[in-house]
């Protein structure tokens, strides 16, 4: 376990060169290109989403620029049946796990159906900070008790480590050895509160010791390092990894050190609480050019391929926006549908009341 | 109590909890119990006694001391497909889990549009009257009833306890199951050995009467029935309705009784202000004002923190207060 | 709005919050503000803007992200003798602090028989209607009103906001101060520069009328007043009472109004079942049944988890629904 | 910081002999005798309290036998203005801080006035586990902000370390460097749940690292070691100790390893979940004979002195019981007195209703 941030796992340096002594994970070219493409897709999606919000076509939105490597590469380390438990910022991780971008847009457009992820092992976005840590622990525990064999990856931020639920979740995970990976997207800020104000702990990963398992610090803007660290943690969690010799699966806390380039959400103005210089410093670590340089160096992509990717990325995002905006609005009565498996009498009454109201007055009058 | 039939046991309410858990655990291997001291120790009220030995440590699990942890992990378990029955040692210790209960358990189905659900039963001993220490006598059912997506159940007999618990465990939605510990061992009742359910959402008329309806639940059912007997001596004919399920509430039975009697008293242990007597009163006068012949009286706990036990008997509604309220209501 | 007087400012409600904090911090150096993003950032709604610069980091404190931590340490501070004003970023995030609020803040005076007290004001933006993300639109005032030992305040005008906040901060007991964020910036009002208080526990009659009383608070006051104007065209003379303090509730004003009109509608955003409309209805019919001429209508949120914003305008009571209820009540 | 339980602070061995290399804290004879006497008093009080409960003269009571050293010696390390935040088991620590035994009895007899500790800096007993950690942190913080200079000692059990409030409290304490000492009475059991089931962390003290400050494991059945560790931690907390050179006060987490000899409470039957052999093993570490042997060895006490102490202890406890039982019962109306600084109208009404009820019916009928 590393308490010294200097020990962080890193494979690519800021120029995309493999650092001395590091082993590049064994990924085929197609997968590496997919990783690169997905990161670009996420970046472009993010820009478009912010602009949709600016244009009043979407509500508050939490951007992820700068955090693509941590999300994409970690999610790519999962097997098909594995589960993820995202916070509100993991649009890219969810995309990798099968959540269409149009779904994500619809959620942020205020349409609950964006969270209806039938067939996917992706939990609905968790807005109350750190609450999902317990859900991931519980689901992982259930899988272990049922012999399911899946891994469970839970995402949360640096700020989340201060909440009681983080503590209780990791503590349960340690006691019951559940097949979970706790993936902390330490983007240095919890809205305006810097990492150092969040806790006096030297690293966030180091907190794992309090729960009797390992913590790993990884360069969260190095997609290869993230991929490797997540793969290792998943192997440990499912009993196939380093701890697996004795068959004892163990959770891991991964601290992926990274930076949020943009605002906390579109409602936030980061210039109030942080310097441009800091942002610029972190932008030098941008994961996308880093991976691109690595791929170019290996002859896996060239200008032409990059251009083609850019074009396909634009088209995919444009399609998603069209799909999201083209979906018909939810019906008012939808809000009564999933409160319980079956509507109670009182809900049926209320639904009828609302329907009557809508019939009598129409949307114009009601929503004026 | 009636004599024991071959296939019934004569159980206390807490034994019926245990029997209900046991028979559901036999019926469905996805059912599991977790919480503080529920395993080896069999629960501080012995509600899970013997289950650890019978079902093993993977289905009867002693957890670390963390209520949000217990409920939050149960939500994850339920979403995965199990049917967890977390115990919170006393209902006064559910507050640390309140966020998980209202922000997640109550909303998981809705938030995921049915992709995930939360078939979980949070059990907790509830209510006052047993000379317990501070924070051990809470009766805050109202705060759970106010939360859409939860069901809230309070049994008052051994038979109902097993049946309502089974129905709760089989229910596809999260249930807050509050066990009136004052009557955990106060009396016995016949309980079939076979699994059975008592449907959620149905009140029980415990005593029929024509003059006034008294609506109550849990441990208050007994003093209410006893008050009803006392006033019967003076020719007052009380109907006593045990609500049993507080959410969803059986407004049909509630209104039918009121329409018959035109007078009502609501009895609960919880503090008056913001308690469910208000909800019941509002429902009645919305739907049945025409029938109303007297103000609806509330016999409740006072608006004070539940007192330490030297004063708790003054705090808890009992026969005398209920009797007075019935008489006043009828005399109006 | 009236023209600005020399010693008044024309402020929005959220500016009045800030002004109230500022003037109380000047008046009493024991007052301090703490919470997530309240310092350098000035609060996500700018309610604490400029305070960090003015009072320094020891009185305007950015805390770690932990609501139980914020409220629990505030209780310790208050017991020591300070007057903390913790901000919870949205009232939907008060749940993790619920245990500290109800088990400790509400009871510290009682439990220590007055040795310790908890003069703390928990501020939180509250209610729906601003196209906010999930969990950002809660209005669960009822669960705090049900808890003895707490006071609960919901202002609806800039003037009241500053005055009620000052009264809350000076109050010797813990106050839950819920700020209707829908009207944070919806309009302006004159606010004296000098410190002043609006007494807790006093409702305000916002519009006098003879035919029907509408009881409401917070952001619902505006659509209620507008519905009152609409029905006035048809000769219906509505009284609109802004409750302002929900605990302790001003039942004198409530009853006086009802005794005058004999008819009532209660309007709140919170879900119907278990909401405060029930409490108000019960109080009225307990005390003033003689005067009642029609069922008391409840215009409230539905019994569903607050929907994401595409549907929130259907969830929130607005003019039309309020108007219909008023007409029905008067027509009864 | 010690992650290895072998590193625990210890001064007296199980026979009361000073261990090699240990320094006996600089306490005068009178103070040492007081420490011994108070521990005996606590033990005797405890026996009598349990028996009062058995006789139906008191409600549920949580015994402390075995834990006297941790409570008495830690509380004796405080200065007069310092504060303590007890859980429900720290009757002996509270006694040292001025809480009369009769008060403690009255509290457990169901009389809220037992918690009315006018003039004392002793917080009311905290029953909801770990909640007091935040109160201690907050009060300590307030003291720091106001320049008060006091130290704040918070007591809690091993089980409490699993609660979110423990985490949030220690994290705030670490971020704001508050003058607090977190004193964990690790008595090996949380009712029936053993320490190993509570957390996979190697030690409880080690959890302090997650909050950026020191954790210390001390033999909680060695009063001299407890005294020393607490004194050091208080010095650190107030900026006069090891960390004090740079003027930076720091909190400490003390894990006092000890054992609860008896039941969790009088409602508990420990034979269901633990072996007698385990209890016997720990009884060999009983702090009272240990300190007695040390005092005898130094010639500070002899048979006569011990007998005199025993007699005075019995008299004091008997007096306390008499005082507690002799206090008139609280009046029903008392429950309305301290809900708010002033009674609200509704409370006044309810108080009048209850008074009327009592007048009309009398206690016999009401309390039957
Ligand atoms: C329980 C809770 N408290 C407060 C908030 C408001 N809030 C939303 S995001 C945020 C900061 C989260 O920071 P971090 O955990 O670092 O994640 P990041 O946003 O940086 O990805 C806050 C305070 C919330 N959503 N939930
Ligand atoms: C929040 C909360 N949950 C549960 C309980 C019930 N309870 C009382 S004591 C206890 C065990 C506490 O163990 P520990 O912290 O080790 O302290 P000890 O009793 O051993 O001194 C439990 C579960 C409680 N009082 N508060
Ligand atoms: Mg962050
Ligand atoms: Mg313990």
C-alpha cells in the first residue's frame, strides 16, 4: 500500500512515452483505439452537453473533461457481467458499460427514463454523495453469497471520502471481503473545496488501511495505468489476483489522481475559487493527447485515422442529441407508475386527479 | 386464548416474528437476515433466536455497528436479487439510516423506472413502555408514511405478526416493519405453523360498535380495547379499528367505520403534532364530512422528547385517557 | 414594490438571507457560518457571498463534505457557547444529518435539563420548481415539525427572511430554516439595513378575506395569492395566511381566520400523505368544528418521489389547482 | 503511530511490576492512592448497581467492571476546565469529573435529572453510538476558535468505530486540528459482536492515519499507561506536547485495549456468545490488583490502608444509593419544562391536560 503519492502507478508520462520500467498492459490495437476513441467521444459529448445547457436545451449538467481516462479505461477493465455504480459524473464509464449517450442526455434533460437501464448492470446515477458506496458493497456481497462471480466497481469523488457512507461501505467490504473495487475519482475539488480541506490524510488511497485492505494511487490521467490498476483490483476482488492464492478475494480502494478541467456543473463558476494557472498545469496531463501520442508512436493511428475518429465521434454525439431531443416528453401520469410495483388506491386517485386537471386546463395553462 | 390446534403454536408476538422469519427463510432461500447481534446472540429481544444455527452465517449475519451500512448494503443486496431483512436494533437507531431509506430504498424502483427494485424489510422494535433507556422508545412511524415508495406496517397480534411479516418479505417493495415491543411478550396467540400471509393495506376491525370509531395500531390496540370495554358498561358502543398497515392506509375501512359511527378518536404513542392522527383526521373530513357529528379527538404522546422511564407512563396514552376521549366524543 | 427608503435596500430573498447573516454576524461575534462551499465560493446560491472576505475563515468555514459532521459539530459548538449557522447545501441532503438533528439538537436542552442548549440554525435551500437535478427539490418540513424541541421556519418574502433569520439566530433553541429557492430571486422587497427580527411563531395574513381561508407557506404563497386574485373576479373573497413558522405553529391566527370564514384550503408542495395539511386540518376541526362549513381541501404535491424536472411543473401545486380547490370549497 | 498491537503502551505488567524501560508517570502518592480508590469505588458501585437492577430498583444498567483503569486514569489526566463526552458506560470517568454517583444512579433509574450536570463540563450520556464524537469535535473546535485552551476527551467503544459519525468526527478533527482526544474503550465486544467482526483494520488506533493524526494503542487495564497516554495526547491536543514545537495542536486517537468482565447491560447474557475461558484470561489483567500490587510494592498502601479504602468505598456507594432512592420522583409536568427555553402554547396546553388528568384520576389509576 502506498501512502506516498510518489508511488502512484503510472505507465505513460505526460508526453505519452512509456515510463522506465513500466509494462504496457496487454491490449490489442483495436482495444487501444477503442479506448482512445471513447475518450475523444466523451470529450466531445461533454462540450456539446455544456453547450446544450447554455442554450437552455438541457438543465444543470456536470462536465467530465479531464477525467476521461479514469472513466473509460477503468470501465474497459470490466467483464460483461460486472456491475458499476456511478456518481453523477461518470457519463463515459456508463457509456462503456452500454448506456447510450442519448440516455444520459435524457436524464439531464429531466427525464427519469434516462435512468431506465434495462438489461444493464449499471446502477442509476447517485446524486447524494457516497450513498452508492453501500449499494455497491451490498450488491457485491449478495453476489458473493450467491456465488455470482461478478466484480462491482463503485465510482465516487474525493469529496465523497468524507461522508459516513464511504466509511461504512468500505468497512463492511473489508469485514466481508466482498468483490468490490472502490474507484475514487480524485479530481482535486469538491465543488470549491480543495482536496486538502477535505481530509488531513496524506492520500485518499491510504484510507483503505483503516478497512484492512489495499489502497492504490494511480495517475488517473494515464489511461493505461488506470486500466492496469483496475484490472488488478478486479482480479483481487474476484479471487483471481494477487490475493487469490489463498482464494481470499479482497476489495481495493483505487485513488485515481486527476483534474476536472471545467466547472463542477454548469451552475458553477470555478474562477471564484481556483487559479487558471492551476488548470493550465493540469491540462498538460490531458489524457487524450497522451494516449494519442502513444498510439502514433506505435504506428497504430495516424492523421487520417484520427480525423476519421473525430468525424465518427461527432456523428455519434449528434445522433444522440437528436435521439434525446426527439424522444417525446414523459407523460404527466408517468410519475405514478413506479412508486410501487402496483399503484395504491390513493395514487390511482391522484393520477386521475392530475389527468382531469390536464384535461380541463391543458398544458398551456398549467405550465405557464 | 383459544386452545391450541394441532397445526398451530401458541406464540408471543416476538416468537411470531421469529417464526415468520424462519418460515419465509425456508420458503425462499433468497431471504436473509442481517443486523447487529442478530446471529449468534439471536437478537437483543431474541427475535432471531435459533436462526443462525439453522440457516448458517451466510443467511443470518452479524454486521458491524452501522445502521446506514446495514440498510445501504441491504439495498444493494435487494437490487442484486436477494430479499434482505435487516434488523435495526431499536427504531430510535433508524435515523442514521434515514438517508438510505428515503433517498434510495423508497426511490430505487421509481428512479430506475422499474429496472431495479428494493424488496427489503427493515424490522425494528418500536414504541415505549418497557422502562428502556433513552432513545429506545421511539414511535416515529409518521416520517416513514410521509415518504412515497415505502410501505409501513405495525402488527398488534402474534397471528398478524407472522402473516404481515411474510407478506412484507414477499412484497416487491421496501417495507418498514415496526414491532411494538411493549407487547412482544405481553400475551400469546395462536399462530399456524404453515406459512401464510396477512395482506398489506388492510385494517382489522377488532371490535364492532355503532357509536364511535377508535383508530389505532400496535401496542395502543390493547388499552384501546380495554377502554372500549369500560365505556361499554355505560352503554357506549365503540368500534375499534387496528390500522395494521399505515402505508398504504386502508382508507376504505377507515371511512366505512366513520360513516357508520360519525365520531372518531385516533390513538397513537407518537407525539401529537405532525403525527398520523392528523392524516387520518384530514382523510375523514375530506371524504366523510357529511357524516361527522363531533370533533375527532387525538389521544397521543405529548410534544416532548420521549421521557426517561420514570415518567413514561404519563407520556403513553393509556386506558384512562382513551376512555375520557371516547366519552367526550360521544357526549359532544 | 414600494420605492426604496434611505435606510432600506431592495433585495431578493436570497440577498436577504445574506444580509441577515451579515447583520447578525456584526451584532454578535459568536455567530459563525459553516458548510460546504459557503466560504470562498459564497455558497452555491450565493447566500453567503462576501461573508468570507468580511469575517474571515474562522467565522465562515468551508467544511468537508459530510452533513452529519456539519450538524453534529455545530451542536458541539452551540453547547460550548457559540451560535453556529450550518448550511446544508440542499434540504434533500439533510437526511444524513437527521440523527444528529432529532436525537441531539432537538433534545440537548431537555436531556441535560437545561445545562446545555443548542442555539443553532440549520439553513437549507428547500422546495422544487427550478429544474434542479434529483434530490434537489425536497420539501419535507413535516418530519422536522413532528420532532419536539425543534423550531421550523419557512420565509416567503425578503423582509421576513432577514427578520426571521435574525430571530432564529437569536433564539435559544435549534431552528430548521428552510429557504424556498424557487423564489430566491423571483422578486425583490424592501429590507431595512438595520438588524431587526420578525418573531417566530407568528403567521402573517397576506390577504384578508371573508369567504375562505387558504393556509400556506414558502414558495406556495405566491401562486396562492394569485389564485386568490383570480377567484376574486368571481366574487370569492379569499383570506391567505402565510404560516411562516411551522413549529411552533400560530394556531391562534389559524383558528381566528377559520372561525371567520368557516372554510379552508391548505397548500403545500410536500407530498399529501403525512404532510402538514393533515396537522392543520386536525387542529382546525378539533378546535373549531362548530364553524366548519365545508371539507378542508388539501392542495399538495402527489405521493410520489419528486419527479425529475420534465414533470415537476405537474407535481407542484400552482394557481390552477389552488383556484379549483378554492372554488370547490366555497361551492360546497 | 503504531499499527502493531505489540507496540502498545504499557507500564505495569499483569503482576503490577513496572515493565523494563517504562517510566512511571510523575504522580504523588496521594494521587496514586486516589486513582486506586476510585477504581475500587467504581468496581463496587458497579456490583451494587447490577444488584439494584436485579432487585427491580433500577432499570437496564451497563456495567463497567474490567474497564476501571481506562476510565479513571484517563479522566484523571484532565485539567479542571477540560471537557468529557461520555458514552453510556463511563460512570467512573464521569465520577472523576465531578458527577456524583447518585446522579448516575438516578439517570439509570429513569430520572432525566441525572443528566443535569450544572457547572460541570460533562456532556450528557450519549446512547446513540458514536454521535458524541461529533459533539466533542465541535466543542473542541469552538474552544479553539474562541481561544479557550481546554482539552476535550471523547469516549466511545470499539463498535462505535464502525459508525459514520466516528469517521466524520475524526476527519473534521484532523482537518481543523481541534484540541480533542478520541478515547476508544476497546473492550473487545460490541454486545455480541467481537472486535474482528467490527472491522478488518489491524488496530483501531491505526484508523487515525486516515485522518492525518496519530493513533496510540495502550494497555487499557494498566492505569499508569492509560494516564501517561492520555496526558501526552492532551498535551498534543492543546499544543503543549510533542507536536507542540511548531505550535500546531493535534488530536490523537487512543485505543485502550481492555475487556468487559460482565454483561453488555443487565439485559444481556454474554454466555450466549463468548467463552468463560476468554473472560478468565482477561481477568488476569484486572487493573485493580495490578495497581494495588504496585502500590504495595512501593509501600504506599498496606492491608490496613486497603481495608480503610474498602470501607470508605462501601460507605460512599451506600450513601449514593440512599440519596438516589431518596430523591422524590420527578413530577409528570417536568417533561414539558426543557423542550424549549420557553413553553410553547401547545405545550402549555398539553401540560395542563396532563395535570388535569392526574388530578381527576390519580397515579394509581393512571399507572396501573
Ligand atoms: C449528500 C450530499 N451532499 C451535498 C451534495 C451537493 N454536492 C453535489 S456534488 C458535491 C461535491 C462532490 O465532490 P466530489 O465527491 O469530489 O465529486 P466531484 O463532483 O468532484 O466529481 C456536492 C457538495 C450532494 N449531492 N449530496
Ligand atoms: C446508533 C446505535 N445503534 C445501536 C445501538 C444499540 N447498542 C447499544 S450498545 C451497542 C454496542 C456498542 O458497542 P461498543 O461501541 O463496543 O461499546 P461497549 O458497549 O462495548 O462499551 C449497541 C449495538 C445504539 N445504542 N445506537
Ligand atoms: Mg472531486
Ligand atoms: Mg465494546
